[in-house]
């Protein structure tokens, strides 16, 4: 196949009938666009946003690393608004945020290195819920029932809001070596159907070679990873493990009228930095060598949104902030570029929608709203 992709054919049918595509209307002064709502613009410090969530109407929570000139280590911060971006509050976090999840505007969880924290007041205060070595991401179906993924080769479940966790035994069934294996994504289509993905990648002999952007002549040859998939149809009571050899790494899955997987490729011999795969047929839904996509989501009306940056050169990844790009589709086949504030630049971006209200955060300290 063109990019060596061979994603698993997941047992369940993800999504319903696809509506007829409708192209956005011509841009005018009243056309919605991605507008800057917050910009941390200081000479002596910066914020790298790692996650943005919209758990309730008007509530926005952007988690990030704050780096200051007079501090040797970054600190965790939460920049939040409870009035749809009219005012913002910056809250110091007890740890560095890796990921987060909320079930409503008050109850949420934050993943930090080896720790899960919990809030019951919308993020104003955080309490340590549990020590969970290797945790990378959590997903809660209710205030009590949740799951966590991480390494080495680890998946956990909780039924008491994150205080106690139990290993999911099916996560250990694939034959990959635990020290080389990580589960890094988790998503549910509904209360019953869910998907966890991960990968196993043995250390490379050329791991000490300079990154491709420093030495483009000697770019590393792309090799396939062993991709792991755990599928549930009963709300996580049982999981069905599967494996496949796939180029790149699945970094996110989302479900709406169709299931989609975002795959990222390392800076190497591939011309593309990312690709979106339709989980229904394992075919490519989007790829563009001039765009590096780092996040995707569905809105409340079933449209798919992709966000990333314009690739600044011939290499698919460079450590240079570039123009933020956002695309929209109603059928996961026809894509339309959406207008974005010209000041918005980044290396990576994160997306979140609640209904038709969208928010975007960048690693350059910017938060934008679709309005």
C-alpha cells in the first residue's frame, strides 16, 4: 500500500450513515473564524499548552507547562475561563500536566508523571487521587467509572473515581515485550463501545544519530511498529486484543458518524508528517505533505475538525513555529480550510468542541475560539 498502512479491521462498525457534504460558504466579515482569545505574550516566560477541554457551556480549561527565565524547571498551569473566554484565570497546578479529562464542569482528572489528580471544583484545586506509575492518559465514562493507559504495556480501570485502580488483564496478552510497549490512546464511541491503541517499538541501532532536521541527508529509514488495539463492546468489562504491523504511530482516535485514527510519522523518509485513517475501511481520509496535523475531533453536528500547522520546508517536521491550519469536513472525505487568525503560530495544537463551539490551544501560549 502507498504508505505501508495496514490498520486493523476493528470488529465493530464505527459510526452511522454519512450525511451529504456541504461546503462552507464564502468568507465574509460575519463568517465564523478561529479568533485569538488569549495570548501569553511575555519576555521572561512562556506557556506550552498540552491539552484543552470544554467540559461545560462557557467553560474552557487549557493545561500547560509554564517556563520562566529565573526558574530551572517548568511548572504546571491551568488557564481557564468560565464565561466563554471573556475573562481568564491562571491557576498553578501541583504537577506538570500530561493529559486531562472531565465529566462535567466540576469533576475532572489530570494526569501528571506517575500520578493521577482529581478536582471537584472545576480545576481551582487538585488532590492526588492515586499513584499510577507510567500513566499517560485517562478517560472517564462517569464520575466513578474510568480507564487509564500507559507503560510498560499497562491499562488500568477504576470504579471509585480514580482512588483505586486495577490492571486490565487483556492489555498483557499481546506478545510484545513490556519494556518496549506503550498504550497511548483511549476513546469511547458510547457507554459500551471503546478502543485503546498502543505500539511496541524496540530500540534502534541508529538512535544516537542526529534528528532529521539537523542532518537531512542522513534521515532515518522509517520502519513499521507493532500496533496494538484493545476493543470493548461492554463498557470495558472485557477487551479483545489485536495486533498489526503499521508505519507510524496512532496518536488519537475519535468517533462520530465514522471512526478515525490520527497517525504521526517521524521526521524521516516519509514525505508526510501525519495521516488520518478511516477505521471503517482502513483507507486514508486525509493526508497533505504541506500540513502537519496534530489533533482532531468531532463537533456536536457531526463535522470533523483537523488542526495542525503549515509545514515550513521540505522536511515533514522542523522545530520552527509555523502558521496554524484548521480543516473541516462533514463526510471525512472532502476537506475545507477554515479561516484562522493570522497571528496564530505553533509547532503543535490541541482541539476541543462542545456542541458547535470550538476551542484551540497552541504550544506557543495561544487560545483561539471558533466564533
